[in-house]
C-alpha cells in the first residue's frame, strides 16, 4: 500500500496505546486535528475504519481491520527504528571495512591502524586480506596497501617513500654506507622477482650491478635467517628492516646505500569513484597519521 506512511502507523499506535486522539496528540506533539487527519488518511489507504469512535469520554476502540494494520504496523515501525539505529551507528564509524595488505605493512603499519580503529569503534568489523602479488585486485576491498601504482580504475594515495637498506652479517662490510657497486656478483638472498623486488633488481642492473641470487623467499624473516646463516647479503626496504627489529640483532649490520637506490613507494589504493564509509575514511586518516609518526621516528 504505497499511500500508507510510517507517520500514519506511528499515529495509529499512539491512539491505540492512549485510547484517545487528544492524549495521542499530546504524546506525539501534534494537534488533535493533525492526529485526526493522519488517521483519516490511513483509513482511506486501507479501505476502512481503524477505530470505532463512541464519542464523549469513552475511549476509542480499535476495529478488527485496525488490529490487523496495527500488528503489521508495529513490525514495520520496529524495523524502521532498527534501520535508523543502524544508520546512526554506521555514520558514527561502526560497520565493516575490508583492507588489503602485504607483509611489511602487516608487520609495522597495520597493527597501529587496527588498534586505533578498535579503540575508537569497539563494535567495528575489520577484515584483513594479505597477498604478495604484482597484480593486486582491489575489487570490493575498501582499501588496499600496495608498493606501487596499479593500472585501471583505481585511485592512488601515496603514503611514503621506503628507502632500501643493505643487511649483512656483521663484519662483512666496514661500518657506514656501502656503494651498491660493491654488490656486483655478491651472493644475495632476495624476495621473488615480483612487486617492487623486480624494480629493485632493474635499478641495480641499470648501474651495472648484478648480485648472484642464491635464494629467493617471500618471507622477510626467512631472508634475514639466511643472511644470519651466511648465505649472502640482502637489500630490504627500511619498513621490513624495522619491522624485524634488525637493529637489535648483534649478528647483523645495517648499511645505507650510497648513492641511494630509488625508494620503494607505498600507496593506499581504492576503487575509483567509490564513496567511502565513515569507517573506511577514518582508516585512511589513521593510516596517514601512523605513517607520519613512523617517518618521524626513522
């Protein structure tokens, strides 16, 4: 019945509860004539009287048709109230956010983002999806952290430049910066040649530097374990080095590369022309703030 409105049902319930049009008007903050007009509009829409009106001081009585309309009307009003509450919670930042990530971000940035989102919105539903790939699929994700730009209908927001550092067994190089040229033909443990690793190796090759890759693995901890074992050196982004707390490992040394290689770029991605939920918008703000804090400490 397209002519039945929630305000008509609200008035119906108020009159049924109060037993008179006058008391219903006082409860709703209406005039009595407004209550009468809304009940008349409802009766026109449902095709019959919803109240018997005996007149005088006697209370109005709901009709059998009115009882049917009232029973379903209360269900609709309850659902409308539930929807309004859900919308209010959504606007306040509750709800669900789906975030794509990768190893370094998962270790260093994302825990701080998640903690602050949970502190601000304890009832929120955060879903995380980690993948090491050079062909990221933003799809239905609200946000994705990625170390590069992506072709297609995707928005990019640059979070930071992540410089490369050399990690070696202590004593392999003198303290201080190392020229990348010294890595030519050196045994090296590296990530698979996808994502930014491929760009790193291209940057070295462009300078005539071709390390001898002795082992590839996707895990930062495994790379470092192989360096500790003497398999070779590693060139890792600063975020990966910091996330593994390499600086406290007395068996390893960290060196700047001079001249520096082009840094890894880390972006936040999302589908172009997408309207962010308040929770997703807040996640972006927190990520920017967290990255700023990390950059200050670096």
